[in-house]
């Protein structure tokens, strides 16, 4: 068996052990039709994703660009445009108003963890807990939990929203992004 085959076998064994469908091993994974470069920071990559234009607009309106370009590391659960569209009509427009900047900032920072939490680390923490949940405190001070279910990683917020991680482990120079299919709502 060649070294490449051994490495592939080890990777497949890890995936099987964790019960997690790992993302493909690409140097620059595609998100929203654009390659995500490990050498770029969270904001530099997010602005290129056609699936995250609402998130980028919200980050800009909240004044969080500089923070998310900082050294981190940060773990961001990044809702897609489709996730924002699932919110009640007018919610995004209301949040983007200057007078609602504090509320928008709270919503956005409820999607961010301090540290570099790969999917494997999240799953490992969940499996080590007595209830199968990995519990986290977000940058906003709100609680998130994570659990593996049916081979998929799910994120739970305090308001009862459940977001599925659709693309995991998009490495950035200052952390990692996990694309999610729902907006996480703080209490």
C-alpha cells in the first residue's frame, strides 16, 4: 500500500469512526460558487460567496468587518441567503436599519465562537458529553449546542432553531466557517 493509499484509508477510517460525512479534500473548497482560500480571512472569503451576500451586508451594517478580519481565531456558523429568506418578512430589512445596529450585532455574534472549532472537534466534544450535546457560549454571550444526528452536524440555538451544517470546515487564515441552512436566533 502506498503512502497516499494509507493516508486515504486513514482519512476514511476517521470519517467512519466519527460518523460524519467529511467535506471533500480540496485545496480551495467552493462556497457560493467561489473558491475559499485558507490564506484569506473570513471577510475576504465571504465577500466572494454568492450564497452569503445577505450575511456580508449584515456584517458591514453591524460594523463587524474589522473584527472578523482580525487575528481570531473565530468559528463562524454562516447562514446562507436562503436561510435569511426563511425569516419572517421584513426581518432582515428591519435589522439592517441603523437604529437596530445593536440588535443586528447580537444576532450576528450569536453565530460566532471564539476559537477554531472544526467539525471533528465539535463532534468529539458532543460525543464526550453525557447528553450527546456539545455546548458553547457565543461571542454574544448566548448559548449554542451541537449534535450529530443521522450522520449530519446540527447546531441548536436558545430559541429552538435547528440549523444543519451544509458545508463544514471551510478553513480561513483566522479561523473556520461552517455554512448553515438557518439563521440562529439569540433570546
